DNA sequence: TAATAACCGAGACGGTACGTCTCGTCTTAGG
DNA sequence: CCTAAGACGAGACGTACCGTCTCGGTTATTA
């Protein structure tokens, strides 16, 4: 039976992969130069060497184009670290996030992206279900393993933990302009370990946090 | 010696105070509906019942108008709570913040505000130095008092603490869409108390933070 | 009693008469250069020194603009010549028509105008009822006078006469590309005089025309 | 069953004759509906049930397609009538022309064809040298025969005569919208006979109509 | 009281980017 | 090599919005 073979090649000339890449790259360059709102679709077309039609065949609007370009920049396979230490696993992920958001492009990109999310539910959903969900899934796995390992309490509010890990980073990126560096990564990782670590009053002898500090 | 009396009434017909208010209010409503970029000056004029000229006589650009409107909205006096309990003081401030950001106007305002901050340094500075700084000052005072009281460690990274308090809230507001409620307020307050509480290994007996959580 | 004074000045800034003229003139030039369909609205705007908005505030579409421009061009007062000689009157009118259609603007304008008439009943009606009707009225008067004077037969088919006077001219202009000159004017005028001149059969000897109808 | 043919079949799949007809017919219908410029190649393809490629393999451009379609409609062998009577020969040709231009398709086709001629010299030349020249050649022969026969003056301006025969018909078709009927055919034929007939003042006894019958 | 000056609402202005559309060509898989 | 389907680069279309300017008219202070 071929019914499982769901993919049917669409009729007609296929989209050119070359154009796909060129459009995204031109968009990223122009966003970096003029901002998420400041760039012009005509310039994207010109720089990518395509017609405007080729852009609007792929993306319904300028905003969707900007989103896709950013998504392309930001999506990457995320390996679940497994160092044996919950703190080190968290730290690895946080450091990677720090590295991503320190980049000048991502730093200039996110604010307007967030602004657009408020106006375009589609974009918000796409970002949440794609980029965000994948990162949260990885963090969740690390936390679950930490619980099983006994490094974290059984009743950890996982959502809160995720938001405490990610929140301060975005807060600095979007609002305060504070430094996004490894100190931040270590700070929140340690706070999670300490705040959600096993209750010392119950198990006075086991002090995970101590061991972690080498 | 009248030189100190600097004010000279300008010639001609004075500006109408009625229009001043109407413009700001119409702007706020329209920003909430369509975002800091999405609203139209013509709509502001129409809703305020003024001409576009009246707007541009007061503000040099759409951005300046948006900034002024937001500034007008956001400034308010903030009392420093003093319940005697560091946790309760934090909780009071957090609950107030929760109440503010649950409100539909602020909730719709902030995303586009953040987006605009990325492109307009003036707006970003105004918001950081006004709204944000005042809230951080109050929280800082509560934390300092907590340290002096011995509820918190002496070496608390205050900036990190502030970002852990505020970050998750904004993260949910702007990114995840997660719930902004008292559970969140309590979660982060407890995490701060626990994570930045006095080191139990150093002073195994005194555990103020423990007791407060009952 | 001011009720007869129906005109109420519209609110706001009035349209600029300068722009009205400039738009129509630029349109005519560009139609002559590129045809009723071939000209570009952006070029009209540029040549007229106005924005595209100023054009579309006045005309709902490119077609309506073209129609208005042509209508503006084509209306002019036409005097009825009265030299005392029917042939000379006809000749005067024909020479004037020749002069008009030799002109480079009209010569380039008419072909695409005719093409458009086939597609746009509005344009066709406007042209027929304005430009064409006024010229036919003048010719009709000359012919009537010729009949009364005895220079032409009483039973002249006036419509046919008008079409024989105008047809060859347009035929050369639109189809054959043949010369439009005074020789043509004289040729058709003489043909009309000779072909529709008084019937020699009434002056009892010659009866050619009568017999033909059998 | 094709092997018996000496004709060497070109490589590959042969063109479908079905498509040839369908393309031309669809083009004619769409030109009649929207004009020579107004129709869309995509609509032609859709209505003919072919791809755009099939059209552009046959015709190099939209204009060439339009021209070919019109040519297909309009070209037909034209016999030189020879009734023995110059008037009747002219009348036969004029009646045939009337029949052609009364048809609703030709009537809708010509205006935009003329419009296009003004912008496309190639099309104008093709139409003049093909369709038009063949008709003028036939008429010229009839007139020459008329001269030789003595029905028409020796010094007839043949070009003018042709334009007087064809002009009024096109004038009504393209400009005035007047009736195109046998009355018109007879009117211009009689006018030519009378206006270009032998000068009665010079040869007072010989009546043209007499001679025609030889 | 009259003149002067800046205000008022309404809306046209020049300019610019948008997103759509069509042209004529090119590129697939398949007959 | 043909076919239908549909993507391609190019560029005009008509719309929308910006920030400015121009109306007739209003509201203050100064003369």
C-alpha cells in the first residue's frame, strides 16, 4: 500500500531553493542594517536578486518574512546535555542561550519581534510552538532528570523554574538592557539548584549544592 | 528683581488644555489596540476631535507622541511596603505588579512598547529611567532591609535578584503567554527567599526564611 | 434671499487649481507618447510635479484620468464659416480638420483613443456627444445652407455626406497611414459638391442618378 | 498505420492541432471581451485548456498572438467581381465589406486593433500589408477597369476613391457608431460613380450609366 | 476697538512603501 | 520534444500613511 506515502510532489515548477536562501539572507542583512520595521521589501528583493512576487509567494507579509528570517537564524538542533550533574546541564543550556542572545543581530531582532507578537497572534504562536517550545522541552528534560536524581525536589513547579531560567535573560534583553553574560547564566542556575534543591531541613546531610561547587 | 519670573505668556491664542488631554488619551487607546507602530495619527486626531496640526504642534513626530502618552500612563507614586517580614514585603510588591500587568491596557501596551524600545533609544531611556528605575528602587530597598535583617545573605547579587523577581513576569507577559497571577508572585518571592536566604551550612541553626514560610 | 446661493465651500484645504491643470497636461503628453493604456501614473505624477495621491484624489482610476484629459483637450469652440460659397465653407472646415489631425498630439492621441472607445462606453459617449457632435453640427449647418442655396440636392443623405467628409480623414489617420493634407480636404469637398450637386435630370436632359435606382 | 507516410515525423511529441485551434479561438473571444490589450495570456491558456508554454511556443508575444488570431478571423480569399457594371462590381465589394464589419466579433475587434496599431508599428504594417492591401488591390482593379471602360474619369485620384469607399465604413465602425448596412454600401458606391464619373460638361451627350453596360 | 499673533478643525499636499497583479520566460514530471 | 502546472524577475498598479501646508475662522493679548 502506498497510502502511507503521503507526500505528493506539487505540479509545476518547484520553488527555487536558491531563492529561499537568498531571501532569508538578504532579509537578515537588511534587518540588521535598518531594523525589523525599517527594511524595505523592495530592497530584500533587489539584494536577493529575486522579484517581489517570489517573496510574497513564500511569506504573506513583511512581518512573516521577518519572523521567518529570524526563525531561520535562531533555530538549531538542541542537544540535551548530560554531564551527570544537573547544575552543569542547566549551566550548559543557559550558557548557550546567553551566547545566542549576546549576538548583536539577535539582540536587535528580538525586541521588535516581541512587539510584533503582541499584534500578530499567528506570529506569536509560531514563535512559541517552534523556537520556544523546543528550548523548554530540553530544559524540562534536564529538570526531570534532576528530580529523578534527587538534585531537585519532587514538587518543583517546572513552569516556574523554566520562567526563572529564561525570564531574567529576556528581561535584560528586552527591558533593562542589563548584561547578558555567563554570570547571569550561573546566577539563575545556582538559584534554581538552591531554591528548588532538596529541602535541607528534611535531609540535613545531603547538600547537593555544596558538591556542585567542586 | 523680577528676572526670576521667567515665564512670559506667549503671544496669540493659548493651546487648549482640553486638546492636550484628548490627544494623550486617544493615543493610549489606539496604541493598546494597534501597537506603538500600528496606530495612525489620523485616527488619534479623529478620536480626540482635533486636527492633525494640533498634534504636530505639540509633538514633533508620531514616536514622540507615543512616548509622551506612555510616559503619562506609567508614572505613579510607589510606596515602599514595610510589614516587618521581607517575604511579605516582596510579596506585596510582586502582587501589585501582577495586578498592574494583568490589566488589559498594560497587557496590550507592553509588547509593542518593548518592540519600540529596540528601535528608539529615547523611548527606551525614558522608560528605564522613569517607570523601571522607580520600581527597582523600591525593590532594592526591600532587599537591603532583608539583608540587614538577616533574612537574606550579605552577598546577594541584587541586580540578579531584581531580574529574577521581574523577569518571569515579563517573560510570561511578552513571550510565553503564561499566567500572571498571585501564584507566580509567591513562586518568585519564595524562590528569592530560599535561594538567597542565609547559607544553612554556615549558620545551621538560624533559618528565618524557613520559619516565615510556615 | 440667499437660498439660491447653493454653493457651500467645502471644509479643509482646497484643491490646487495648479495641480488640476498640471495633471491633465502631463497626462495628455504621456498618452500621446505611450498610448491611452501605455502611460504610467507615476510618470504623470512626476511630470506634473504632484504626488500620486493628488491624482487618485481627483480620478478614481487611470482610465478615468485618461478620459478626463482627452475630454479637456478636445472641446473647443467651432465657428460656422460663411463665405457665400458652399464649397468654400466645406473646404474651410475640412482644412481646419486637416490642420488639427496633422498636429502631432492629436495624431498620436486618436488611435489609442479609438481603441479605448471600444472598451469604455463612457469614453465613447463622451467623445461622440462632445467633440464629434459639435463638429457634425457645424458641417450639417453648412450643408443645409448649401441645399437652400441650391448648391446641393434637396434629398442629400446628410449623414452619409458627413461620413464621407470625415471618414477618409480618419481612415488615413487610423488605418492606412495615408497623407492628411489639403489635397484630401479638397478632394472630399469636391466629391461632395459633385456627387450631391443639383440633379441634372431635372434640367430635363440628363437623368443618370434617377435611373440608377431602377 | 502511420508508417506508410513518407513524411518524416519530427522527434518527440507532435504539437496538438487541437491546441492550435483552441488557442486562436480563446484569444478571439477574449479580445472581443476585453480588447487587444485587455485580455490576459493566462486566461487564454485557461480557456483553451493548455499551459502558457504552449502559447509562447507558437507565438513570440501577446501581440503576435493577437495579430495571428485576428488574421485568422479576417483573411479570406477575395475574388475580383466582374459583373460587367463598374457600379455593381463596387457594390458587390462594399456589400461584402459591410457583411464582414457588421459581425459582432469584428465590430468589437477592430477598435482595439486600431488602438494597438498606433503603438505597434509591426502590427500596423502586418495589417496594412496583409488584410488592407489585398482589399485595396481588388478595389483598385475594379476602378481601373471602370476607367478603361469609360465609366470613370481618366484622372480619378484612386487613393482618394479607395479612401472614400472604405473611410465612411470604418468611420462608423470606429467613431460614430452609425449603421453599417447596404444603404451605406450603395451610398458610397453611387457617390463614387457620380463624383468620379465622366465630366458631363465635357461630354454632354454620353451618360455614364449607358456606357457601363457596354 | 482694532490689530496682531497663535491657535483651531478639516483636509489636500508631495513622498514613499506596501502588497497585488500581469507579462513573458523557465523548469519541473510525465506522455 | 511535446504537454500542463506553476515558479521566476521585472515592474506598474492603486492604497495607505507620514509630516507639512493651507484654508476660513477663533481666542487671547497688546495698542
